[in-house]
C-alpha cells in the first residue's frame, strides 16, 4: 500500500488534434496544492508488439527506417491500434501478417506495459506468436519499407548486447518472450 496520491485534473484541452498527432494540455493540482497549467500529454494509440517464433526456432524481425531517430532499426513486428475499436489480439495478428506475411498457429498474450507513462497515454500489448509460417506477401502502408529478418533464437540476446537491437519495447518483448518459451519448454 502507498500513501502517494494522484494528481487532480482541473481542465484539459487538445492543443494539437491531427489524425497522426494529438497533444493535450492539462491543468493539474498536485497533492501539495500547487497548480501546473501546462502539463503536456501525447495522446497515442496502443501498440501490439509480437515475438514471432518459427518452427525452425527463428524469431521473425523487421528492419525499417525510423524517421524520429533517423536510423534503420531492427525490431519486432508491431503496430498501432485503437483499443476502443479493435482488441489487442486481433491487432497483433493483423500487424504480424501485414508487416511480415507470416501468420501464427497460436498467439499468447504475455503482458501489457506502459510505453512512456510520464507523457504518453498508450500501452504496449506484448504477444508470443508460436509456429509462425510465411503465408502471403507483406501488405505495407505508404510510409513502410520493411525487410523481414529471421534470427535464430540463440543469437537474439547477443544482438541485443552488441546494440544491433536497440528499441526498448522490442527488448522487453525479447526477454519476456524468451522467458515464456523456456517456462513452456518450447525451446
């Protein structure tokens, strides 16, 4: 149990309201009575992030350019969705197939994490996809150019440690996914 108290929301307004970007300005009262009138929040969609394992004990990764950091990065398949419209499992299955062309025999929810709880509203829903197989071509959005990369399970941690894999959500999913696979005697 904790004695920490939540902040009191006094008022809120969208200062940017675009299809691709929403920013909210909150006025809040802190537990000590102080008022902060410019606490900015990024209103973001949830993310479904998938740790896909093939029958050959390979993990399906995607390599793509990320303009925010201006780098080509190696990460797990993932995508945004609106949890009021779509359930996380459906979003995970859809994103895996769209980005990689792979489908899962079985999809298991690992957990839900907060992306950046200080300033962002979204959650990351992590899944393990068992026995994935290539079933179709990728269905990429206009901003996506994705290379599918298969990495043997026993090489994944090494790739994290040398910095080849450096996206935080992907790293969390790798460690939780490997733990799940070990506990279930899958690998």
